[in-house]
C-alpha cells in the first residue's frame, strides 16, 4: 500500500469543503423565507462550492497535465463573472 501524498490530501479536502459549501447553499435555499435571501444563499455558497470543486482536480493534476490547470483557472474565472 502506498501512502497518500500531500496533493491528494489537499484535493480530497477541497472536494469535501466544496461539497459542504454546496450543501450549505442548498439548505439555505430551502430554509430562508424570502426569495432574495434564497437567491443570495444559492449564489454565494454555490459559487464558492463550485470553485472549490474545480480547484481540487487543478491541484491534483498540476504536475501531470498542465492543460487541466489552465482550463480550471478559466472555469473559475468565468464562474465569478
């Protein structure tokens, strides 16, 4: 058995953190009373969650495939527009 490298651990942590923020946005979407509060929860937490979910494979594949990093950077950039 091989041990996990630091990039694998960081990628896994980013995946879990991104999933948590996405889930928190979903809970906020269901629990907030006003439509504007719901849109705020879905927008802020969803954007951060998706950005972290894109950042995880960017870190994992940074040494083997450089295009994954470039595509992920563009995806995060366009996510914030």
